């Protein structure tokens, strides 16, 4: 009954267990192991894939979903505090899945809730369930998480998916290439984290020939909602657009990932390229989130 707030809450062994269970659920998605369980889905920020994949995961496992998709339809609009909201909803549910715009909100919720909390994204901080589905996507396409060359492109400053992913991959001896505008460089705290762990990383402001060596290119959206100055957003929003021509001399095993939604950072022509994997990646979210929920409840699947 342990909350999942940061990817650092899971050990390497925990991650391996989730990935193994995700593979099982991909083959056996419909089960009844959540019968009698209620999961509260609290999305204070908009979401499509994360919210719906969690709902799909719960439904496929025989559980029930309650909650809201817009804070304006809850008592938050009346001025209710996060503390009161969480304590109240914990009375109605066995698990809370929460997305919130404030960094640290999920950790706070887990401290005041009497039921486990899953962080579905807290501001620009962490998004651990996205990281686990990303890891599942990587291991499915590469056969291993070990010794990979990873290009992370776009919004590396506010991109919570990037922050969680590099932390998780740091246990597998990767080489990172960070490609971003100076406004959106990876924060120093994450560079210091990699340095302390002896992980190699390189920073670039342009698409260069580093993509020729990549096993994974992880594209991200420049997030308008994270910018306090609209002019800064306008200066950077179209800086990095991945096109088919840029993939011609890349490795055969290369896969393009993106946490979605996409705006214009991947040209539509890339969708038909066999190296594009972002829609399959989104599908993997259902199986991975089934695994996370089952792990939190300590539930056994029908075959174990």
C-alpha cells in the first residue's frame, strides 16, 4: 500500500517487477482482481492519455472509478484546500490518482491521505507512471535498458517526463544527449545528479549528427502553460521539429518516443516511419498502469 510520487520511490527491483507485470497484462489485460476497489481520479489539470489510460486500466481489472476531470467542477472552485479535498476523497476510495499544477502537491497529498496516492504529474516536477511506461516501451523495442544512447529533445527545463526518465535510466549506464534551446536546458539539479552517478551527458542547441548514434529519440512539446512570458514561448515553440529526412542515416533499431500531446515538434510524415513508436507507447500506458495499481495493492494476477 505504498504511494508512488517520484520514480525514486521505486528501486531497480521494483521497476523490474512493474515491467514484468506490464508484459503479463499486455497478454492478459482483462481480469477481476480489483473487484470491490474504488479508485479516485483527481485531475486538477487537463489530461487525455494519462487519465483515460488509468481509467481503462482500472476498468479492465474490474475496479470502479470516481473523481473529476476539471477542478472547476469540484469544491476547489469554492476555495476548498488540497488538504481537505484529499482527506475527504480518501474516505470514498481505496487509491487516489492525482494530477496537479503545483510541484510537490502529490507528495503533500500522500502525507495527508490514508490511502495510497499515485502522482499523475505535479507541475514541472515528476511523472513516474509515464516514466514506467516509457521504460516498458524502451525495453520492448530495444530488448534491454542497458547501455543505451538516449537523445532528449525540446522542453528539458519544464518537462517532468524527462526529469523522471533520466533518473530511472541512470541505473542502466546510459549516454544522454540533451538537445534544447538555452531557455529550456535541463536544470542543474539533474545534471548534478547524473554527474554524481557517473553518467555521461552532452548538451546541444541544434539537431546534430548525434542522432546517428541514438537508440531512442525522446521528443517533447514546448509547454506554453509553463511559460510566464508569452514572448519566450513564441521564441522557442518551433525550434525543434523532427522530419523524416533527419532519420535517414540513423540506426535501424532507433525508435521515436513522445509522451504526447504533440503540437508540431514531430512532422505528421514521421507517423508512417517504422521508427515512430509514440502511439504504441501511449497504448503501453494501460498495461503499465495496470501493473502499478496491482503492485500498490499487492494483488496477484490469475496466473501467480
